[in-house]
């Protein structure tokens, strides 16, 4: 399996870091596009360095490198995940405004009818955010906001991260054991 992973500048960059860690553990080929805002958010929100996160990916591309392989539909992938997906990135995707590699790769993913999963991390939402989510969904994107679940009785932040990452993996059909699945009320 080969995935494009976009890290944009929304809060919650740790979701993207954990996603890359799990892809590496599972042997999934990952092609990382790491925006400038995401790099700044990484430093503000975590103790990870940019180079540590980049080392988790199979290949890394500069966000300004519009000629990189993910900019073309002939670069075969199994989909793309933007985690976290900022409202700015969502707006670009929803409007087809492909002025950087992350937005172009998302546009290519949609036009090639491959899975595009957007892990939004914002609250509260205004009407523009909601309309952009609708437009992206109508174009074929899956909107998977980072909203913690509690039925698995999380004890740590890692439990919450693993649940969200596991939900994304489920959407891609990738087997994992990141959280205990709901088995009904006891």
C-alpha cells in the first residue's frame, strides 16, 4: 500500500505524527507533504523535531515542489490523508485552489477517484467551514474530524490518538489493533 500524507498547520499535529508512526510499523509506504505551518505547529505543540517526523515517512516532498510525483495522477497511490487538516487547507481543497503540493496532491486524489480523508481539527465551526466540508465531501473526500470517542475507556492521550488513527486506517481498509472495538453493551 502507498499513501500520500499531508500535515497541515491545524492544531493536533500529534495525530499526524502518530499516523506516520503507525504506517511505518505496518510497513505502509508513506509520501509526506509537510507544510510550513505544520512544521511551526509541531514545534509549538510537541517535543518532536521536523527531522524526526520526516524520518517516519518513506519519502518527503517540499510543499512548494509542484513537480513532485504526488502532483500527477500517473503517480499511483492508494489514497491520501490530510492529518490534521486546517481550515485553510480544507478551503483550498474544497475550491480546487491547488497553489502548493499538498493541495495539488489532494486535487489529484479526488480527480483520480482515490480515497481522500480529511482529519479536521477545529472548533467551533463557522458556516464557511461547514460549507467547505460539504463541498469537499460532495467532491469525494471523507470528512473524519478528530473527535475523541470514549466507549473504549481511554486512559491516556495515546489511547485517544490511537482511536482516531485507527478510524482513519479503517476507512482505508488497513488492519490494525490500535483500540478495542465496540462489542455491544455488557
